């Protein structure tokens, strides 16, 4: 019986799953993205995300980050605008130690889906104004995080009174409309983003849900006139964060501009 047992053990070993060896390396050994002199590129978005602790960053949020880098590197202004607006939206949701809610994002998504279905664009105006104010709040959080990384560790994100904390909305209808209007430069990346955002939308934890809603709403906001008008101030904040510049000053100027944009929303 001994030879039989030895053969069986050998066969079991041969069929076993291969072992995996993980080698750690210092993150500082990874070269930073190069902007090649462009105001908006992956150098901007990639470095901005470095202020966020990676402990709550799952694979789908990392996927979103890479897509934002790729959108920032596209040659058209709409793709670059999407990258900037979505980066600000996502950073706002990742800044605080305790997640808030997604009421403003969900309201904008639902208003956008309704406007596409009915043709009544006026329904977007109040929701978009509230969402721009949320971006202004995000900028304040980003500036605080960039200045003192520990300052928001035990703080909560913005709160609001809406059903389910804004984590249930017309996800598919909104993304169908977004994908239908995407230009050739961005359609592939937007489709990838849809897949990652859907995972975040369906996740069980609030932070993932919030990031999914933020990305979805920012995709909508960046395609509007208001979204393009606030792009320079959002870019200036991310530039200050990425370069270690005067984040507080850029944040103050951006908050002023966003308040004006929220009061004069047109679609």
C-alpha cells in the first residue's frame, strides 16, 4: 500500500493551486505621472489622489482613479473636464473618516434622468445648483485634508435628509444617457467607468455607495454649461494640491466662484 499512498500524495501536490509570492516596494519608487506642460493631465489627477489614505480605497475606486487619469490625458476638453470634476467629487467623499450621504448627487442624477425622459431641462436647475454647492463643500474638505491629513480622521461627511441617504437613484437611466452622448475620445473610458460605478452603487458599504453616486453625478454635471464654467476654479484647486501650493487660497477663490455659479445655473 505504501507506493499507492506516495503516488496519491504526489498527484495531490501536482494539482494544487500555484503559490503566490508578493513583494512589497516603496511607493516613492513609483515615478509620478508627467503632465508635459498641460494644465490638465494625469499628473494633476493622480497626484491629487495622493492626499487620501488608501485604507478605504477598494479595487473599484482604484479603477475609477485610473480611468480619471486616462480621461485627463485625452485631447478633448470635455474628457478633461470630466476628469477634473469627478476627481473633486470623489476626493470629497474620501476625505472624511466617516462617510456622509449622497442626497445632492442622487437628486441631480434623478433630475437628469427625468429631463432626458421628458425633455424638460428646467428640472435640472435646482438640483444642479445644490450639487455645485456640494462641490464647494468638497473643496473645503480637500483643502483641509491637504493642509492637515489627520484633521478629518474622526469627522463625518455632509449630512442631509433624503430617502436611503441618497444611495438609491435612477442609475441605469442616467448612465444610458451619458453613454449615448459620449464622444469618440471618451466612450470607451466612460463605459469602463460605468462598470466600476455600478459595482460601487451595488456595494454594501456607504463609502463605496457615496463615491459611485459622486462619480455618476459629476459625469452629468461636467456635461452642462455650469460644469464647464466652474472647471477653471476646480482645476486651480487640484493644481495647488498636486504641487503643494497655496491650497487654502485656491480653495477660497473656488468657493467664491462656485457660490456665484450655483446662483446663476443655466442648462
